C-alpha cells in the first residue's frame, strides 16, 4: 500500500453516490486481482482519464486507474468499501477539499489537499 485517502472530487462523488470515495493506492506490481472487472472510462475532475473497474457479477465499484496524471503511473486505486476485510486500512489524507460537500465534510485532523497532491 502506498497510502489510503478520502477523495472528495466530483468524479468520486458521482461514482460512489456519496460525498467521497475512500481509496487505497497500491502499486500495480503488488496487486493480484481474481476474476474479471468490467471497465468504464470517464474524464475526471482534473482532466485525466479515469478507468473505473466494476465487479462483472454485482456491479460494485472495485478499482480505478488514473491515466495521464503525473506521479500515478503504475498505481491502482482500490475502493476500500469493496474489501472483505478493511480492518487494516488507515486513512492518511483527504484530497479535493475544494469540492467537498458540507454534508460530508473533510476530516480536518488529516493532512488535506485542495486538489490532487503535487509530487
């Protein structure tokens, strides 16, 4: 795991139907996926392409891959809520505070970024 974060961007809000997505960044080389995901591509809040992977059986969002965003090459973003056991997940930051909804506010005790963190 690289990090776990709450993302409040408009794209994550739309894809989850909530105020944020809790995502775990994992190097692609460390990840093994069982089964097949179906992908849908959109243009994310920052203009990069986001390939969203869904379970082909139930439609649950499982993973996202950001294409064209510097520093995120080779990183997969796992939706924490898709894990059978997420007890080990510790959220380290919040991103996209600039688009957070008042009804799902950013946790101010976490390091927080207005947009994507800069490398």
